[in-house]
């Protein structure tokens, strides 16, 4: 029997590059911004763009149901969006900006480079 997810309070839901629905709630977004990563100054639109059009997706080293979406957002900064996927749908675990991203875990998807 498939568990239904209560969609009350959903802040956003997007379909990622792999075709899965990814969501987060208003309450959880507030927790990320005010408790987990107070330094995070980017908004929801950048997180959505990273899920829809990442440069790479990797599996977590410790939990194969956790995916790490990565996108370069400017010359030096990288946006990391971490998602847990259960029953073909995902939810936001955390998101943060970094200047030193270490590639860990198996790469499961990479953006194709355009040949010039």
C-alpha cells in the first residue's frame, strides 16, 4: 500500500530533471533559512532551478535514497540541494551555498556539455 503524503502547507513542488516530484513545506523552508543554514541568502527560485536543471546529481555516501543536486550559481559559488526520495517522490532535506564542493558518492546524472 502506497503512503499518501499530506500536501497541506506545501511551499513548492517541482518535477526534477529525472521526472520525480520534489517538494518542501513552508515550515521546513523556514527551518532551513532560520536554523539550519542562516547564512543561506538565495531564494526558492534558485533551489527550483537546481532541481530542474542541475549540473550534476550524486547519491549520498551514507544513504542511497538521498540525492545531492549541484549547480554553479556564479564564478565561485555552488548551490547544493539535498533531497530524500521515497516511493518515487522526494522532499527537500537541506540546501546550502559553498565555495569548496567536494564530490562524494556515485554520480548518477550529469548535464551534457554542448559541443562547439
